[in-house]
C-alpha cells in the first residue's frame, strides 16, 4: 500500500511540476508532503520536492528539502549522493 501511495504521489508531482496547462506547484507540493507523511524515507519524493522548489525558484524551499533528506539519511546512517544536472 505504501508503495502505491508513493507512486501516485510521484506521478502527481511529475504531472504538476513542468510548465504547461497542468502546472500547479502547490498541488505538487501537497502531493509530496502527503507522500512524505506516509514514508519520510522515500528518496524519490525528496527528489520531486527539490525539483518543485527549483521550478519555483524557491532557494529556501530547496534548502529545506535538502536539510530534511540529510536528517533522514543521518537517522538511517546512510550516505547522501546528490547529483547535479548539467545543462
């Protein structure tokens, strides 16, 4: 069940983030927040969250997402590898 919730959350975030007729960053953020409430270790949702904040030009929101995923990784004793996309 949790996997399906994460999948749907990711789908909504992916659908609502790009510019176009379905662009709605508030809906994308809400979907990610709901998914992270269900599973706060879902790496895919943190990546979605970072994409949303980057699309919004929200540096503080991006910083918040990165800080939260770092906290989760520390709690799980996991390393974090963030990839930077080159344009």
